[in-house]
C-alpha cells in the first residue's frame, strides 16, 4: 500500500521542481537564521541567490559530524527556541553527542515518513505493532512510535530489555508487526523457537533498522517467523529512522526525496558523482526546520538507483551499503569509533594504546572484544593486578562507548602495530558484501 | 634474604608455554623451579633460576613481558602443621599473602615461595621463629 501516492509516485520532473524550490527556501533559511552556515557560505563566496535549484547543490559546502560537535548543542538550530519541541541524540558517542532538534512540523513530517515506510511493509491502521527500540534520546523508539500512531496502528511501546514480556504480549495481544533491530528480532525468534511458541504468534511483518543487515538475515527471519521483513534506514542527524525503507521488491531503500535530497560523492576528492555512481551518500534536509543539515556527509558508501520501481514508487533507491568512508562501527545499534576506544585506553595507566577491536555476531547478538596489550611497565606477577586492569579497561570503555566489551589482555607486541587507526578493527560479521 | 623470581605474561594459547621454555633453554637458562598461575585467557609463569637477569633479558628480547620480583623462599620443616604455622605468623602480623607455591629445590624440609605485601617484615617474622629462608646463593 502506498501511503502518499501524490508524493511517493511523483514524476521525476515534478519532483525535481519541488526539490529545487525547497532547496532554495532551505538555503535562504539557514543563511539568514544560522550564523555558522552563513559564515561557511560566505567563506565559499556564496550568497543564497547563487543557489537557484538542485543543479547548484554542489556549490554548497558540506556539513560533517565535526560541524555538529563544533556547534553543540544548538548552534545549527534554524528555528527560534520557542518553536523547538524535541531533542534527540545519537547513541554511544563519548563527550558531546550528536544531537538533533525538531519543531512540531518536523515531528509531523517525521511521523509521515515513518508511516510511509510502515505502509510499504503492508502495515495499516488495523495492525498492532510492538516497538522494540529504546525510547529516549535515541530516535528509534519515539520515531517508530509516532510513525505507527500517525498511520493509525495500535502501538505497544515495549522499548528494549525485556524479551520475555515482549513475547508474552506479542501472543496475548495478537501483535501483527514489530519494529526493532534485526539482530534483536533474530534473538526473539530464537526464544520463540526454544519455547515452542512460533505457532502462537500472529506476526506478519517486521521493520528492522538501526544497524546494517544482510539478505541472509532477512531470509532467516522470514523463514523462521513466517513474516515479511523490511529494512528501514535513518540517522539521527537527518531526522531518525524513516529516511528510507525497502518495499516488497527489495531493490534498494526508497528515500523520501521530497524531504531528503540525496547525492553521491567521491569521499576522497569530495566531488559530486554522476547518478548511478558508487560513493558516499550525502543528504540535504529539504524541509527540516529545527536543525536542517545541508549536504550532510553520512559516511555510508552506496549508490542510488533512479529508475521507477515495480512497486510504482518513483522515489530513488539507496542500494546495499558497501561499508563506510570512516571507521565507525555499529554494534548492537550503538555507534562506536575506534578513536573513542583509543582515547579511553590512554586514560588507563599501564596500557599502551595498542589495541584491537574484534566485532562478531554470536547467536544473533553483536559481541565486542577489546584486545589490549599489557605493557611491560604494568605487567605484574600477580593475577589480581591483571584482573584489576581488565576491569578498569572494561569500565572505562563502558563509560566511553556505552557498551559492555569483553576485555582480553594480550602479550606486548602480540597485536600487529598499525599506523592507520582503521586497522584496529576486525569485523567478523560480514555485514557489507 | 630473598630469592629473585622471574615472571612472564603468557596468553593462554596452545604451545605458548612450550615456546617460552624452549627460548629459555636455547639461552642456556637452568630453571630450578616453575609455577604457572592461569586464568581463562592468560597466565603468569613464575620461575626461579640462578641467572634471573639473564633470563629476563632473553625473554624481553623475544618480545615477552617479564619482570623480576623478590619472593621469600621458606624451608618449611617436615612436620604436620608447619605450613599452617608459617602462614599463621604472617597473617597474625597483618601481612597479606599474594601467593604461595612449592619449590622443587633439593634439601631438607619442604621449600616454598611466598610473596607478601611486606616481604621484609614477613621474612623477619619467619626467621625469628627459627624457620629457615633461602637466598640466591642457596639456589643450586
């Protein structure tokens, strides 16, 4: 079912005209309301009048994660404080989080975007949906919740952490759909199988996101739970979940181009690439008022297909993510940068900053092992001191990245010593094919 | 009077102990006594040798984390309750024992190595009770 046919099936000409009009308006808005953007544009020798449509998009400077940090918390807000109604923040970052602020209209548009995604997954107002994302600063819980309510479905705001209750209520309340991370859904599937309850559920669909997943995982979910599973994409900086979602043909994730203007750039030359190229996904908020981002570098590597989809939608499709142009990892839905681990390790006396992150997926749950070299000056003949070191590292990491990592002490020089920090990671999950 | 103990950090992987012992053998180190304290993932190998400094250097050159610590080598008299008596004296003095292990050194009694958080005081107490302790010169 198509929620908003007028928009989702727009002709390319009409869509581009709409995008151009919205881009011009947005550029004017940020130029006049956000000093940071104004200075950036002035430094590039740009005035709002230089941007006449989407063909001028590549004249605009990029916005990066660093810009968000530099302007924390509200330096990029483009609406007066009295119009801002909500704040969200990205997970797992040390120090200052990446935050996003929303006006009431932003929240409404977000809800509609999510409703479009849920519709794409066949969900209607007759469905009963459990939201198994965390509720709080993380966009997952409230984002999916508002979207499902906007659609008119009945929502069970389960949040995370109590799988038994989720399963009980799934059965008791005849739940027909679930929104959660793909790894969590597989975990739920396992518990349902163990308890012999798969026949008792009425689940028809799942909308999974917040971490990359594979076709193989989709096949598993669909076969084990007898459901249809859909991939929803989003990022806090742009809005949250619901920026894009895949339809029943699974030919990529339809991005809501009337609100999010996508482009692909070469992450090394920073030049915009022709349609269909492989590169880094860059998105511009066309309608966001609270904190619109102009040419935000997502660091996700992909390509975009623009031909009309069999489902009838004309909205372009983001193809499978091939990795990231930075070294960020998504572990149990939490964003982790190896540099955060490095910073945390440097505060532990006695360890060299030589470390290796080993990420794996065991029983459908991401695992993180941090291998740390025991420096000679720390090494003692007493096991208890070494155990204390392990615990200190664990606790510092927990504080820095918000995850419980398994700490493994290794011999000095036991790890290969690399200059580039991206080599500090071994990801065994094979999430990118 | 203490003896110098060499300790080495070892990852708990197959063949690692074999490797470290071979390296020491190749370096001509005569190991008088060995004890391995192990956890799930790593272990600390504690050794006594007549040439602790040389042994440490060989290990260091081979990339191991090694160190030398003083431990008290106590010749526990061959009688029921002797070990309990030694430990009891140390405990009564409010000194914490970090670890104890048996030494395979020939001679009378049952030699053990004791590491405490105050070796000097512990050794004085032991000697005052007429229990013999060994020094490096006693290592054969």
